[in-house]
C-alpha cells in the first residue's frame, strides 16, 4: 500500500528529486567538457540533448515542488 503524503511533503519529495537531477547535470557537464576537448561531435550532441532534458525536468520539479509546498498559503 503506497504511503499518503501531504501536498507539502510531496513538494519536498519533488525538490529532493530535483537535487538528484542536479548531480546528473554536473556529471553530464563534465562529460561534455571531455567530449569537447577530444572533439567528438556525436557525443557532444548526445550529451547536449541529455542536458536539455535534465534541465527541463529539474525546472519542472522545482516549480511543482515549490507550488505544492506553498499551496495552502495562497488562500
């Protein structure tokens, strides 16, 4: 049976997931720098695509997390 979370708890979960994606972004940026140094165009394109996805996911998680945390303050 899944545990039930309040909206603010769910918001904090989203922010924690965004933090995990931050770590992936740091790693992929490091890999991208290495690909640029070795001039590997295919790898550079792949890494940039992955970074774009991770940045988008992180932004959505942060936005939704903050929205859920502050949901009841708007009333």
